[in-house]
């Protein structure tokens, strides 16, 4: 660690969005680069992000790679990042994730920082908000990170998807037109009585790219189970039936972000 890198201590249990907002407040540069603590960047990761910014892009996302040694972790990654894999095409996207993201400071000054006290779906909400304000989300597949989450058993994978569901659903319902959310998604019953069909539809969408099928066809049963888990979480804590907030409990997103740094 040199004089250009410093650690900002935070108390235990601080939400992911609050950590990122704090980092942006403390940063002095024009480009904010984000990566998660369970990710490792490739050697040219930052260089490729900055090259895209030099070409005029203001919001740049990169691709996600992962290991194959643990089947459950692999399926979890395929299910989560099927549209951000290195072989998917570059160009404009409807959303990006902060596991691999860089943003020009003036975008954040215009749109506002991330929602406070959020550790799930906060990047989905933030990047869709960028689009609403007219900013393009550019995907650069060569800017790669390696994602290695501690989800290597059935219980942790199941919990990941059930916990995420109400938060991602709340964002998808709020920005339905921007995320092409189906009209049926607002009905709680669909996630119970229609869970098998919804999960099959979502699984099919995860394998639309030929290389995803070629490389990861054997994960399809487990990917389908992650979608079942998501449906169960969406039904159990549907945004229309709960007002819980924070990372440990699902709930609706509130307009808790600042317009300026």
C-alpha cells in the first residue's frame, strides 16, 4: 500500500452503500472505481476502465469471471452474472453492478450518491437512476474481475437468493418501464402458484448466450433452484406486504440519497 492508497476504517455491520458513499466523499479523483471484497481484479482491470472513460464514457462496467471447482458456487455465479460474462458483447446495458464499476464524479454529483443503509440491489437502483438522468451505461467485457464469494453450500446459496429477492423486486417494480419488468411481477401470488413457470422463464433467460450453454449447461438444474429460491423470497417478503428495511430484512426502497457529494 503506497501513499495513493489508504484504508478508511468503518464499524462492523456498516451497509455496503454507506461504505461506498463514504469512499466517494473521501476520494479526490475524477473517476470512482468500485470492486467488492470478494473480488480480485485482473492486472489490466483499471487500465481498461480508464481507457473507456478517456473515450468519453461516463459510467463503465466490467465482466465477472469465477472458478469451477465448487458446483454450487459456480451455479450461483452463473445465475447472478449471466449477462455480465466476458464473452457477452460490449456496449450499452440496462444496469451494471458495483462488483466491477467505474463512474465519473460529475455523474454522481448530478444524480446523487447511493441510497443509504442498503446492502442488496443498491447498485441496480443506482445505475438505473443514472439512465433516468440520461447517462449511458457502457459494458466493457475485457475489464475483468474474479468473483469468489463464500457460497459453497446449499444453505448459503438458498439464503443468497431468498434474501435478495424482495430488494431486487422492489427496484424492478419501482423502475418497471426502465427494467422491462413484466406486469405480473406486481402480484404476490405469482411467486407461489406460478413459481415453477417464473423460475423456468428466468432460467431460460440466463442461458440465452450460446457460450453460456456450452460452458455451463451442467449448472442448469442448480440455476433453476436459485430462481425457485428467489420466488420464495419474493412471495414471503413481497414489497407490497412489508416495510422492513436494511440488509438483514427485505423492504421497499425509500428516496434516501443525497443529490451532491
